[in-house]
């Protein structure tokens, strides 16, 4: 069960990438605003699901939170050591000491696993770095085998290489590697997206089991809403480098208030009979180099009015810890769907 203790508090996080090729007569150097002012809390023991189209800035967020790349500005407050620590202000050596607590699992375990190391060596590496046990010792081998067992890997796989495994097994290896250093927080970045659907659920079940057993906290990143729904306590919906909706998973799925979320949910394939109609969005995500003025979603929004082109909109509280960055946040899901359907008829 998630607690009310904040483990990680992200405050106005920005990550801008310089864009090459300055235009003539342009005053400032252009930047791609991959994360443009993100604030959110992640509670101890919860799974926070982060969703949004490809390119909206999810991976950038995961990497920047873990300080795998330096934020342009903002704070990442970590409470896992008792005191408040701003990860964004730590020196590399200080950050190294915290690495153990903060792990990441990527989409493609093939490129993130060293092909020249055996599974045993891969799992052992972090354990040795953090000096739990000596490399090559009996204790180390017992520990590695225990972790492998926890992750559903047979002991005879110890001396095999990543290429000898299936995609699902390779993902188990990268989970084992992350888990072996006893982390507190794991970013799962599209970690089942490359797998067949049947294998996906096995890996998701493993992540859910391990979380319970080890008291972990996840930031679960995926472009696939059905995956996120399955295991998230809360959900954040990202668009063009910002959080546009956030709330408890059930609230966001049953009562989405941002037109973007409403459209995303309508596109989830479902076996249920009473499926709502799909709402198709016009156009594609705007450029994060020259984001639209006002609400960044107005260029594709079926609700858009004149105000949306002019006035930026913060996250509006609609109750129960549910927020939507929409000028019409208080209009119900049903009212918004009706407007979308009417627009589609025209
Ligand atoms: N290292 C980088 N340098 C320049 N641009 C980047 C870099 N990393 C990501 N981007 C850009 O930032 C935006 C967000 O990317 P990303 O965070 O990978 O999105 P997502 O994970 O949601 O698909 C994209 O436009 C991407 O091209
Ligand atoms: Mg990504």
C-alpha cells in the first residue's frame, strides 16, 4: 500500500536541449523543451504511471530525475535517507553513493546488458560496486542465485550470455541486476514495450510481486495506457513536456478531465461491449522548440476556445487529488465527450 510519505518530490523541473542551427536574426538560441516545468510528488510504496505519446518527454523525465542527465533547472528532492536531499545539487561523487537507491530498467534489455558478460557477472557487478559481498566469493554466488530465483531465472542460466536468452528472460536479467543492489526507487522506462503481450503480463506480474516483497516505489513510464492502468496507483498524463492531468488511476481512467486524456483513453482497444466511441485528434504533437502559446494542446483540442490560444493554464484541482490543466477542467467527462462527438459529425 502506498503511504502518505513522499519519497521523491520534483519541483518545476526543466530539461531543455539546445537545438543546432541558430536561425538568422534570431535573438536567442533555440531550445527543445523536453520537460517544461514538471512538479509532482511520488509517495513511498506507490506506482506512479507516466503516460503520453512518443516524444512527449517521458524518458527525459525519468533520466533527469535520476540525474543521468543534468536538469536545466528545478529540484529533485529525495527523502529516502531521512533528510531532504536535492539530487539536482549533488556532486557526482555524492550522487554515486545514492545510485544504489535509485535504479532504472530500460525498454531494450539487449542494448543495456553487456554482451560480453554472463548473467552472473551482470548481476554481480553492482553488488560488488556497492561492496555487499566480494566478487567471486561463495556469499556472492549464493546471493546472485537467490536474486535470480526471485526474478524467475533458473540457476543453470548463471554462466550464460544475454544473447542466449529470449526478450522476456533478458528483461528478467535487467530486473535482477537492478534489484540486486536493494534499491528504494525504480524507474521502469517502457520496460515491457518490446515484449509480446503474453510475456508482458509475466514481467508486469514479476514487478508487482517484487514491489510488494521489497517495499519498492516505481515510476512506471509507458506510452501504452492499458499497461499503465494495470499496475499504477496514480497516473500522470504528459503532453509536450508537461503534466496535463494527474490523479488516482481509477479517477483518471473513469473520469478523465483533460481532452487529451479523454482522446487517449477512447483509443484503448477493449473487449468490453459498451465501448465509448473513439475520439480522433487532429494533427500531431506540436514542436517542443516552438510550443503553441496559451494551452499547448489547443492546436489539437476539440474543446478549444479563443482563451485557450492566449492564456496558459495551470493544473486545476477537480477534487480528490485529481488535477487537469484545462480551462474547462470542471466540465464533466460526459460533457466533453459529447462536444467531441458533435465536432466529429460536422
Ligand atoms: N539527448 C537529447 N538531445 C536532444 N534532444 C533530445 C535528447 N533526448 C531527448 N530529446 C528530445 O526530447 C523530446 C522528448 O524525448 P523523450 O524524452 O525521449 O520522449 P518519450 O520518452 O516520451 O518518447 C523529443 O523531441 C526528443 O527528440
Ligand atoms: Mg521514451
